[in-house]
DNA sequence: CCTACCGATCGGTAGG
DNA sequence: CCTACCGATCGGTAGG
C-alpha cells in the first residue's frame, strides 16, 4: 500500500477519512466482541468516540453496512492473528497443531476483549437469516476447510491415520478450541485454554497412524 | 401441584395470570433462542402475543426480571429435555453416554428454534458482567460438574481409565456437543449432530481402561 | 389486563 | 465532519 504523504504539515499523515474509518471499525470490533453485532449502534459508537452520530453514520450510510464492515474487519484480524502465524508451519500435522496453537494463543492474548469474534458471531447469527448469517456460515466453512486440508495432507504424509474422516477430524479439533474460548471468557480465566491444548493433544494422539513414521527411517519388523 | 379448579365454567381452568405468565415465557424463550436475550424487548413480545406492552410489563415489572425469568424457564426446559432423560441411565459410563445422547437428541428435535438455549446465552453473556452473566456461569458449572461426577464414577467402576483428569475429560465430551449444536443451527442441518455423536464415541474409546472389565469377570492373566 | 403518556435512544435524512 | 430534525421504538409510570 503506497503512502500518498502530504507535505502541508497537518498532524495526520494518511487520508483523514481513511484513518477515522479504521478507528471506528476498531471501536466497533471491541464493542461487538463483548456485546454482539446486534448491540452495535451508531449512537453508542459515536458517544464512545466523542463524535456526532451522523459523523459515524456518514462513514457507512446504514447500520447494516456498519455491521458487515465490522465483521469483515474482524475476519481480517483473525487472518492476521491466527491463520498467518498458523500457516507458517510446514504443511501436514505440524501445520494442524500450529493452527490450533495459534487459535489458543489468540484467545489468551485477548486480541478481542470479548474473546474470539468468530465464535461470538457464530452463536449470534447461527439461527438468524440475512447477509450476516451467510457471511458467518461462509467464514466458518473456510476455517473448517482449512483444517480439513491439513488433515488430508497429514494423511498423505503418513502423519495421521488414513482411516480418519477428514471433515470429522477437523470438527473434533475445532470443538475444544471453540469451547475453550467461551469458557476462558466466561470465567475470566485465560488458563482454561490449556484444557483446549490438552484436548487437541489427546485427540491427535489417538489419531496417529498405527505404524508411525515420523522420520524417513522405515519401522523395524 | 394441586389444581384449584373452579366450577364457574370459565374457558380457563388454572389461574389466568399464571397461564398467561407461562405463555409469555414460552414466546420469550423461542424469540431469545434465535435472537438472544439482549434482543428480547417487552414491546416485541407484546406485539407477538397480541397484547399491550404494559400487559406484558405487568407480569415482570422490569426488563431485567423478564430476561432472568426467561433464562430460568429455559434452564427448566434443559433439565426436563436433557438432564432428566440422561440421568435415567445407570450411573457411570452408561450415564455419561446417555447425557451426551440426550443433549444431541434435544438439538435434533429442535426443542428451541434457535438451538440450545444454554449455548446461546453462553456466547452472549460470556464477556458481559451482571446477573445474567453470573447465572450463565453458574449454570454451566453445574452442567460440567454433572458430567465430571459421572467420569469419576465411571473410573471407580473401572469403565474409564483412572489416569483421566475428570474435569478435563468432561470438557472433551462437552466440546463436540456444543459445536455440533452451533453448526447444526448455522447450516440448518440437524444431521450435523452425528459429527458430535462420532466425536463422543471416539473420545470415549480412547479413554477406556487398559484392561477393560465390562462384566464382573476378572480379566485373564 | 387497558390507554395514555414520559424522556431517551434508535436508524436515517436534510442541509450545510 | 456538524446541527437539527423525522417517525418509531425503547423501558417504565400513572391511573384505571
């Protein structure tokens, strides 16, 4: 992203509107992670930011768009804080573990004050209809699909039992991550993520191939 | 509960107020399971029931109490639809499986149109403060504690590996139930609960004692 | 249970 | 980005 810097010495470097827009979305993500996207109102956001209601409104033109942009911004945070570090590991079992650890770390670090944003909106919009529901559904399919891919790859590399159903196993890894997020938030205890870590470990342990080959050396007869 | 029936031939048998109160809570549970307790307003409920706003208000005296009573009513439904049938099985491993199956059946049957009410409010209030947060936290501790008890009993009966950490294992069983509920609701696909069923089966399988004794007959040397 | 009302807040518009 | 405003809805009260 090139920076069209101006020389006129104003206190702001980037486009004022762009920066304000991003600041509004930042506050919106924080608020919505705690109270939900349904509680996100233009007026509250304006009060929180010390500007007028229509000052916020002008950036989005409708509450619907504010909610959609907030969700999209949160998905970008998820991408940056979970997927990018998780995908740094070599593909297969290592990447699967790395994705799980990246998720738990993201919960522990309190990236969102109300816990994982995707988990928040999953529960909020699962039973509703409309564009937010659809966006949540497609986001979760992507996330589950990513895990599934790595299960398949790990099977190809003989790191996981070839008899596993990839979608089923991805579900079994995801489940403790999700519940650890909710319980850590509910009890204000970030160490509850260790339950998730242990669950992932145990789930993977029982899914290793019968004859494990972790190096290139063939097993003894 | 004795029935103080009246003979004056009115179309209603029980106390009118009692019955109306229960009908309001019924509608409130349906609505809140879909949109959350935070979206539950007296006015909407009144419109839905075809009565005046203050007609609903009179039954609760504050929105706070309406929300609290709705949560309590939903916990009673959970008790009736999950705990009671689950606890019918003999204690130990059988009861643990029975509780898991009762939960999944309750999701499949669509007892609440928006999926499991407890899962809904867990995500909604995990990051908030106040009496609703506290009620949710205590409800989940009870539910997890119930599972934990049965893990301990199953260990005593040599039905589960004595090395298991009961709280950890209860968490591992609960996690796929919770996620199955959200995904079944999100994708409007009640068969997704089968993923939960398979996860529970696999989790229990790897937690059986090394020398399994399912009858009173001692294992061979 | 009702009507009628209170002040506050909602999403959104007009006009600048 | 602002003030000023719209009709609708909010929780809650008064009086019956």
